């Protein structure tokens, strides 16, 4: 019964995450779902639900809602992307691989060249990951303190 609760909860959480990313596909959306999910998990644990409810809501819904893998991809893309020039909008966090990005004198089957990453790119990636970690930790603590 617990496995079914986790399965159904995970499907609902993933659907909620999809709706958020469909409305705003960005790093902000990843930040929003992770912080909200961490807060809700802290509150849920402080409320002390039964084993079935904890599995359905905590592991299922909130596990499906939050997304560590997307945060990892965004951080990697930040690390591999060149630093934005002054007075330009922030990058869309997507590496675009097209024919113009290929190294000269390579066959069409070679993979696209990755942009040269400097220290600023790695610093942005580390800052994003650290901000996510701190925000989620504080959100989980605040959610637990709310009901604890």
C-alpha cells in the first residue's frame, strides 16, 4: 500500500512541477519548486503524520515536486557557459548546439564544442548551487518551526 501511495504521490508532484516549469521554464522555477517543497517537507515532518501519509506526501508528492537533477543541470550549464557581457540579459541557461558551434575541420558527426568556461562561469554555478542549498535548508527549517 505504501508503494502505491508513493507512486500516486510522485505522479502528482511531478505533474505540479511540470505545470510550474510550463508556466516559467527557468532557473527561478527550479528555485521555486525546491524551496516550496523543502518548506512543505519541514512542515510535514513537524506535523508527524502517519507512515502512509508521510510516504504519499513526503516521498511521493514532495519528492516528485522537487528536482535536484534540474538544479545540477542548470549549475553545469552555468559553469560551461561564457560569462554574460555587461548590459546584456542573463543567459537562458541552455546550451545551443548548432553547426556554427562545431570546431572547424571536424566531421559532422562530432559533438559540438563546449564554450570556454572561465572562473566567472564556475563562480556563477557555485553561487547558484550554494544559494539553492541554503534556501532549501532554511525553508525546511522554517516549515518545521512553523508547526514544531
